């Protein structure tokens, strides 16, 4: 996992809450900063991919580790 500026733990939350929380957190961040999101919803993998494409933010990394999904999103 690369360096990140903020972390959002969305464990236990189901769609669409991880995306909504990430959007709110990203809105308070500066361009170029990186958000690390932790989620447990398997649907979050495709959700964050689509979210990045729709918003223009960069999905830098997406991986599963120990039953949790980790995403690094760079704010555009």
C-alpha cells in the first residue's frame, strides 16, 4: 500500500454507503491527496472502479486482504 493522506474505514457498511462516505471525505481534501478506503462489501470493488471513472479521481490501487477491500483514490 502506497502512502496516503487520509483513511476512511467503511467496514460493515453496504452499498452505497462506502461510496457516499468516500465522496464526502474527498470533497474535504486537496487535489493530488490520496484517500485510503477500507471496506468489507464485495460490491465495493466494482463500485469504486465506476466511482473513479465517473468523478475523474484516480483509483491507484484496489486489493483484498484478510476479507477486507482496500482502495487508494487520488483526488483529481
